[in-house]
C-alpha cells in the first residue's frame, strides 16, 4: 500500500509540474468540462451512491452519517454548479504579493504559485471529493483524495468522471487521483509521504483531525473543530443579544461555526438570563449552566469543565455569568478551540478589547458566529476552516491553496 | 523535564496575552532597553562565552563550530545594534491584510496578530538567542529558546539580561525564556507541547531540522538546507555566468544560499566549461563533474547521485551539461532542497520558463544565489529562511512571525 500511495504521489508531482505552467483559461475549460461530466453522468453517480448508502444501512451506520453520505440529482447538480462557480473565480496563481526594487537595483517580486500536491483525508460527504478537486485544480495543484470507505463507490465514480474530463481537455488525469480507502494504512502513508506531498488537509470529526495532526510528517492544516462562544457584554443591546445567541446556537447545530457556549456579564444577567433561558429552551436547547442559570430554571443542568471544553454539535450549550470582560476573555482563551467567538456590545472599547484579547480565527462583533464561512466571506469557494495559526486561519479559499516564491531579477549582480 | 517545559510554555502564554495588547512604542522601548543591557553587560556575556569556548575546546569540538560559538566585544555590539534596528522596523501587528464590506453590510477585516508562543530550537551561535528574542518580541510573541548545550552559559547570560530589560520597562520577563539544554529531552518536550506552543522553528544542521520535522506535533517551519543550483542557459552572457557561478559558490561556502551545483546548456559548454573549470579550480573548488567536465580536467572528480543531493557547505560543486532548459528544470526538481536556484540568460522566455518550472523558495535571474537573505531583501531582520511551502517561504522577517484573524462587525446580523 505504501508503494501504491507513493507511486500515486509521484504521478501527482509530474501532473503538478504541468499544472504550474497551465494558464487560467485552460484550467477553467477543465473545470467546466468537469461540471458537464458530473451532470451528464448523474445516473451513474447516483447508482454508485445508492450502493454506498445500502451498505451503510446494512452496517447500521448512524442516520446522520447516512444523510451526509446520500446524494440525489439535486445535490449532484449543486456540486456541478459549484465547480462551474470556481471556474468563474479569479486565478490566485501569479498574483504579486509584494514587489520592490532593492537599493542595488535588483527587482524583487514575491508571487503566488501553486502549493504542488495536496492530500485530502476526509469523511463521508462525497461532495467534498468534487469541491476539493475543483479548488485544488483552479489553484494549480494536483490532489490525492482519500475519502472514507463508506463513500468509496460514490467517490470512485465522481473521480473517474473528473479524470475523464481532464483528459478530454488535454490536462493530465493524474492531477486528480483517488487513494483507496479499503485499507486504513493508505491514510497513514499519505500523511507520511513527506517530500512527495506538500500539504495534507484533514476534514471530518475531531478524532480524524487529531490522528492526522499527530501522525503526519507532511505539513498539515488543522480544520474544523469549533467550540464557539457568544459573550453578552454589560453594554449589550439585549434584543440583539437574544437574536444572536439563538441564531448562533440553533440555526444549524451540526456545523463548526455553531455556538457551544454562552457567557453573560453580571451587569445584565438579571435582565437577560430569564429571556435567553426561555428562548433557548423553547427551541429544545439543553442549557448546561452555572449557579446563576440553575437558579432560574429546574431544566438547567449543572455545567462541568468537560462541558466547557465540548463541541456539542447538538442542541446543548454551556452557560456562565462572568464578572468582567476580562473574565470572559480568559474563559474563552482557556476553553475555545480557536474557531469563532462573538461579542454583543454597544461599547467600542469592549469590542476592541475582546477582539484583540481572545485568540481565535474569527471574532464577530454584534453578529452571529454562523458567519464564519468562505461563502459568507465572499471567497466563492471553501476547502475548510483552519483553526491553526500557520499559513491559513479561518475559512480557506483558493488563495490559501497557494504558496509564494521570490523572483529576483538582476543584471549580473554578485555580492 | 516535561513538566518544566510545559510550565515555561504556560507562563509564556500568559506573557503572550499581554504582548498581544502591547502597543508598538512599548515594544520598541523594550527592544532599546534590551540593546542597552547587552552593551552594558558585555563583559559578563564574554566571560560566560569564554567558559563555553573553553569547554568546547576541552571536548575537542571542531574549530568551525567553536568559531560560530565564539563572541567578542565586536559581535556583542553587533547583536545590540541588530536589536536596535528591529525597534526601528514597522510593527506588523494590526496590519489590515484584506478588508471589505459584504453584501449584507457586515464589515470584514483580516488583520495581522501575533502568533503567540514560538519555540526556537537551534545550534551553537549565541547571536541567534538575541536575534530571535528581538524578532519574536517585536511581532508580539513570547519565545522559548532552546539553544545547544555547548552555548548554554552564553545563552543563559544573554537571556538573563534580556529578561531584566523587559522587567525594567514593565513588560513580562516570561516573554523570553530559556529552555535548559542539559537534557536532550527538553527539545522533544518543546516540539511536542501542542496547544501550548504555536510554532517551532529549528535552526541548524540538516540532522537537527530533520529530527524536529519528524518528531514535532507543534507546527514547524523548516529552515535552511540549501542545495542551490546555478543554470547557465544557451543564451547566457558567459562573462556574467562566470561571475555569478564563482560568486554563488565561493563568496561564502558555509551558508545555505551558496551554490552547490552547476548546470550548463550544451550549446555553450565548449565556450564556458574551460573558463568555469579554471576559475573554480583557481579558488580551490573541487568539481564533481559529468563526462564533459571530466574530459577537460584531470582534477574533476566523477559526479554521483549522492553529489547531486548534497549540500556541501564547502569548496565543492557538482556539475553537469544539460541538453535543454527542461532538462535543467527537471534536474533541479529532482535534486534541489527548494531553497534558491539561479539562471543566467539573456532570453526572457527562458527566464520565465525556469522561474515557473523549478519549485523553490527563490529564483535568481542573472544574479547570485547569495542574494536570498532577509537583509538583502530589505526585511531588516531575518529569523531564518523557510524551505517549506506552508505559511512562509524564503527569508522570514517580522511579518512571517504573525498570523491573522478575521474581525467581522455587524449590527445584530443573523443568518
């Protein structure tokens, strides 16, 4: 299996060298051919997906995972549309990031170039297969796709069609390759193919991400785990605070930018707690609260440190009253996964202190945590949300799938 | 030891939270106090260094390592001057990297913020201690300095003074901490303190860097190994090619941006090889050449694949004649460490093809490989040269010691 993964990576490197020199128009032509192929072969993709879904049901896999695994004609059309949208986005490759003429006359330019070969290790959702392939291709990269075994047939069908589309426009099919998922070791070999693979991106549950981070020798961008906080400041508009808390918690609970924790300044606790408890409970949320919350409702469960560290991804929220904004900041620093925190306040000073004091990828001032998203940010495409500080932080689009190189032009300059 | 390293990292996190909110003027005041302290205590630093040097001589350590270890009053003054220069540089923290108003009215800003806690694992040179501390501080980071045991006394003396200087201006001394070098495991604990340390930068020989890359669970920026190439194209000005080859190889051999390999297009081999062989041999360079080189001088040693993969850091160079620019590009891709490659050519097309075709941090067009350097690039300070693609590539200055965060301001926006 190691040999097989390394051989795939070597072929990907050859393809990447071609892609690095491929102009935007040719890449866009390929993306449109990919979108057309997905649409034209919808029936085959759905047939393969139906087999995956049937196998998952036989294996008694949880219904929410089956839901993420399942494709319909509408989802395939949406995937194709997404691929077409990526063709319409500007090409990040070639962008001059900085440039100057040095005192000795050397002309210095730092320009964006493709990363090279990117390994994706991900769970269930077959739409990630096409999305990741399209984003990587647009940014001039070859991609090695290692999905989950439960989606193996769907992924294989999609990848076969994408490869055919590349060939049809004269680009190397090996720019998009499938790493077999029937052997767990294939993921390990992919994440340890240092020198052959330039970057690994894990997408999935906390367990998957932890494994990749700990075992990879290839540089990794950690994505996704979101233990997000909403802090209601002493100077908050409480109607706004209620809307933002409810939206952040309940708009969609299974996503990384959903709120998992609520902090309320003591100055507004008397006025705010009864309202927020009622509003959350009305929507079926279990509040894991401190003494102040418990005192107001028998349905509030006592909060534990484990609660404070938990990304519920469900109708649960931990909740505390804090004595100051600094206590809120310290609580966030101690328990957050560094994804997104929101503050509701009318105070400019408080908003600035919170934004600079917490240490997270995104801070929402008077807005729902749910806005941390490549689509919402206007990136046009998103390959994941980075919760690490190196290279990319927050939603990652095409730009984050590139690196840079310095081109220095002289006239025989020596030192 | 693990406890000790983790405790230091926790104290560093507390200090980092303060530094993140410290304005530039206070950081610059600290840097000037640090420079003053180094100058005022030169005698103590030199006394500590003399003990390190004596111990190294007793242990029969190689003379070139002792040279890198040794400080004199001049070197200490230069270190202090470098610290003062960093105070004069712009603060990267707070820079708005991108910003826009989204269609829904949300105001999006991506701004530079400190990385947090940076671990440096490095060999011999005590000047790295002060340089790294100053660069990290200016960018708002706390730093954990794990130097080599051979420089332990020098590093301890320098770090004590820097910490006193921080205290004297009211900043937390724990922003600069020494990780003991008397136990090899301290480096391991530092590189595996994931969640406590945000970034590890190894600086030193290939062995050190390989160990850190393989064993670290904290994100790493790989630095330094430079197997740099000079390619003399068919359209090269041969006088210029000779100057650039000799300068790249011999100006300073022990540095990562020195050339280690020469590629010459066959079209100019007859005219160029005799000249370059004579010029290099005159300067004491051993040429490890292919048949074309061997045919012209008995002193040319047959080149091996190992030679092509070697960073000599000495008066040695591997040398080949190639049939085309693409053969040169493929040779570079196969053997380079991705640091710096130079092309000498009068052809615009050739310069572009080479620059986009190789896959390295820097490409010099008609200039010596020796120009890949933070100082030469005008960065004012350099903490190392990254040869990886993630986060930073090429010389790293203050900007590369920051990450970014998205600040999104709304007026009660929900989804």
